[in-house]
C-alpha cells in the first residue's frame, strides 16, 4: 500500500506521465507490487523554502513495513528521481517517511490487519 505524495510549486506539463513514472519507481524502490502503489501529485502549489519561492518539493512516502534503516537510501533515490523528472535541486526537497500501523490503513472495505 505504498503512497507517494508529491507537492511542488512548479507546473507539471504531463502530471499523468509523472504519476505513472513515479508509480513504477516506488514499486521498484520498495520491492512491492505496483498494483498496490498510489501516487498523488499536487503541482503549482504555493510553497516557499529557505525564504523564497524557487522550485521546491515536499514528498511523503507512506508504506506498511517501511524499513527505518533504509530511509537514507530512499531519500537519495527519491531526490534523484525528482531532480531528473522536475529539475528541482535536491537541496530544495523535503521528504517525510511514514510506517503506519496495519490497523490504521484501510482498503477495499477493510484494513491491512
């Protein structure tokens, strides 16, 4: 049930293409089936970072069983992905990682407990 949320102050010409690329990327990154991956894109948002509104991004990666010991590796990979897809410098990207309890994530009329 990985969910990648990308919020950026840049306009994205083809958000559907980015969402599909990100879906494949997250599935590979987490070694999970892409059939469980959801990607949410929020572009052209009001977002300031370091006192200016130059291109920036805020990412949230949620996944059951997200290994805390791999977040540094995931941060590197996600920053490189965003740099390549949106040309946003990694120094202007914040990432939040979440590993929710299985009972706190619902899908298909039930939870993952």
